[in-house]
């Protein structure tokens, strides 16, 4: 951007007016990228402002020597229709394919020899029979526990997600009342829930947990099939996203932090950045809740302080490079161990010799500030317990990445704090996975929020939104 440039007034920086409306999107994460693309595809002239030197928000990559490292492992499910649309829109779907059919190897570190490996998978039978075979043969639960899991799943399926009372209740208490043992919660419910909600069952809103399990496991036989990037996340969320934005005519400015947003009397908006003021017909704020709170003009929300009540939850990622192959499957989940999920990132990172494993540790409040040496002492022995191939292998590198505010905390009552896309200020919209998408803090929720904000803006601008109709109406 040109330093020292000042817009001349309410009509400045608006080429093409009145025939072509203008928009500023603040924030270059998935929510902001989505909103910018959706607006530009409808003929709006869009400027996207991002304070970091890259796009992608909290799903990004960086270089460590010869490796390209993702800050954390991100996956999505077949039911994530918004994120799948996003991948198609940036021409990246082939780089993040889905499993043909759900298959999750689950290793019990404390299990008896020969019974340490179980699997969570599905058949092509209709819901809920698609999970019956997997549950019946799951070795990490007793026969009685499996039967009670089935009954709890049916009870979960009957819950009304529109019932506001669900948000006030915690998932752990509900599971206990429905006969779920501590073992069942660890070996099944938290195995899925911690990874998707970033909270253990006792700390999670029943509304969000019910949404995850009903949508992912109890809506369609293939809904929970897992997809993940076979390339660095930066290839998708930065390079390909930037290419799509450029092709759509979006002006993208990196290393550009917004200092204020203010309305004009004529209904238009002024967005200030160092050295420039950008005027626009509409603004989408797609930044974290605390930053949103600081940028909101007075009166934009009835209770802006609620944004500061939305807590955050950390995710810790442990990265280990071995001198040889120690894992012969793309990923696995673990129980009976502090290890949660382990992914093979060798090919994606560019490593040509040895193997690179990434451990994704959600709900990591107790470890997020632990020294690297302490984490090394904790996790390398656990990997030796889980993976016999590591016992003679040399550790070439061990490092951690920490996202202290990786997601909003999905605690009971959080639903009443999450605002929708619309504000009380005409022409100002909110986006971000922390807004009222109905989803927890996932890539899916982020994209849905961007769609919601763009749809609302396009309605107000009188621009077509046919390109967004029928894709995922739940995001409206």
C-alpha cells in the first residue's frame, strides 16, 4: 500500500460507483477469504485486509529447515459441505481428498497384546445401522458398554438442536445420565468429541456436542468420512486462496492492520489502516472476537461485552522426525495415553528420508505452556509404547507448535454469547468460526460464517446471490 495516501472523503476509493458496490473484508482467515470470494463473485469490488504476511488464519504452514510444517493438523468430514465448496472454489479439492469410507484405527496403549488395535468405521447400510458392525466388534469396550453406547446414540439422535436448553447443559453430565461409563467416554465419545470440540465432554455444551455427533455420525452413512490435506495447508489456504482472490478481482493487502472502522452519515463506511483510509458500501469483520470487540463502532451490538465472555481453548501440536518409517498408516487415534491423534506428515512436509509424525493434542490447557524438554520426556516414551517401530529409531528432530487461542471454548452457555452475521449498524457484518454458525470452531464453521456474512451483505446491496443458493442453506 502507498504510505501517506488519504482518501478524499465519503466518495473516495470507490471506482465504478454507483453501478458497482464496494466492500472491505477485514481478516484473511477462512471466514474472510470466503466472504471476499462470495462478494466478488456477485460483482462487488472487494478489498481484503490481513495483518499477517499470509492468508489462512490459524490454518497455515511455515518453513523449518527443509521441512514445510503445518502449525497444526486440520481435518474435515464429508458432512462439511461448506469447506468442501471452499476447496472446490479455490481448485484445491484434489489436494485434500476424503476417505472412501470412514476408518479410524484406535490403539489402546494399555491394552493386552493382540487387542490393542480397534477400529471405528462404517458400512454402506442406512443410519444408524452403518455403525453397528464397528460398534459390535470394538474391542476397547465391554459388550455391556457397547450396548449402552447404542442406546445413548439413539437418545442423542432424538434431541432437538433448536432447543436452547441444550446449550445450558454439559455433554458429560448428559452422557453419565444415559449410562455411559468413564471408559466409554474416553474410548469413544471423547475420542471424537475432543478432536472436534476442543473440549472434554464435561466441559462442552450439549448443544454443540449433539450437533457434532448428530451431523457427523447420525445423519448420513458417509457423513463422517475424513478428509485432510496431502499438501501443506499454506498451499491451500494461502497460495491457492490468493490465486482465487486475484482471479476474482479482489484487492488483497497483507501486513495491513486495521486501526478503526467508522460509518459516514450517508450509510457508507470508512476503514482506516496506517497511511490510508478506504471507503466502502459494506464491511465484513472477519477477525477473532476480541479484535472484533475493539473495532466495533458504538451501538453495533446490543451487548458487545458478551464477545469478551467467549472464552478460548488451546491446541498443542508435537512434531517428531524419525530416521526411519515407524508408522505404516496415515493416522491413528490413541486411548490409555496422553497421545490423542497422530498423523504421518512425511510426504506433505517434503521430507525425503525418514518419517515425520505430527501429534495433535486438543483441550491442551494443562500442557500448552510446558517446556519442550518436558513434552519430549512425556511424548517420546508414549510413542514407543504405541508404535513398536520407534523403539530402535533415532529422533532427528522434536519441536512443538502452540496455538493458545486456537478455538473458542465450547462451554455450556456459549451459544447465547455468539452473535449472528448481522449487526445493528447497517452495512456492517460479522464472520468467524466464533459467530453463531451452529458449529464448533472448525474450518467448516469459519467458511459457513463467511457465507452468512456475504449473503446478508449481498441482500442489502441488492446484488445477486444465486451462486450461493443451494450449497448449504444451514449457513444462512
